[in-house]
């Protein structure tokens, strides 16, 4: 329903001990997300110096692999591609145990059902876990799936086209949430981390819908072309070695 969601800050819960403040350089990020919001967050963290592992499965690869190649490349270039069997979660669990940052964008219960939720994986000082959902993790809409367009409508982030509401941009709630998520990770790390940070795309959209606007058009700029994104599972061996090297002796 148009405008049914109110603006809200991300929900932050302390999950692990805080460490010392640190930058992203050299940190290990497990990016379990797909499509736009989560992968954009991961790409921005990679550009800030983190090593980002893009996790997919053969059964359900990122849907953007089947779309325009330039979009997939921009969101995922420079990441390591790791194929995991979500039905046998031990290998994925090993990655999450050693990850400094985790990005997920599935339904709130998806990882929990597999024994891979933030309250189950091994404790890690200073870890930051970002959970991106359509409508949050509480309330009657908690388990609803959302895409950028319907999340924007729920948040009331639309434009008036001759008296009729229309989309204010292509899946606009996705990139806005991805930007905020990356900033939240960096900010948490400066405080020592230890946080589970939950973003609802509809609430992010509502926050922007609540801002005063001038009504003026804003010029858009095409992003620069990016190197090719990784082939599915191209870096499984490298990631396995990375996990082994990150485990305490």
C-alpha cells in the first residue's frame, strides 16, 4: 500500500564483543546477498579495501547473472565467487565463522533455519552483520519479500505524474539501502563493531520520502564501465584456503 511504512533508523543489536576501531582494509566480507542492495553494499566495502566473497549456489545463483552483463559486472567485479551448498551448511558456516562482515538479504528466517544465523555462528570480536529485508524483522510484514519498486511504494517514495503516483526511479529503494548499509558498516567498525544491523528497504524509502524536495530535476550520470564480474564458483579454491588461513591455530 502506498506510504504505509514510516521512516525508521536501522535496528542495531549488540551480538559480539567490540574490538578496537578499524578500517575496512584487509577485512573479510561474506556477501550472501543478491540483486542490488546487498551487492552494492559489498562492492562499496570492496572499494574501501575489504576482501569480499560473493556466495551463491548452483541452484540459485544471483539473478543479475541473467540480466545485462554490465550491471552484474559493476556490482560484483573484484569480488571472489564462492559456490556453497546451502543444503549442507558446514562449508558456508566455516566462512561465516571467520568473516569480519556478513551481508545477507534473504528472508529473516532463511539462514536461521539452516543453523547459520548471527546468534549461531562462532563468536568473532568486532564482527558486523548486515541484514537487509523488505519490511524488517518484526511486525505483520516481517516475512514478506520485497523488491526495490514495491519497497519504495510502501515507503511512499514515488513521484507525481499528472496526479498519478509513479516510480521515482528504477527500484530506488535498492541503491539507497545499499549506500546506507555500507556507511553503517564503516561507522560500526570505527566503534569496534560487534553489531547486527537490520535495514528495511521500505523504511529507508520512507525516510527519503519524508525529506523536503525542491521539485527540480536532478541530472544523472552513467557509471564508468567495470571489469568483468567473477564466473560462478571461480574462486572456491582460493576461498577455501582463505578460510583455513583465517582460523585460529
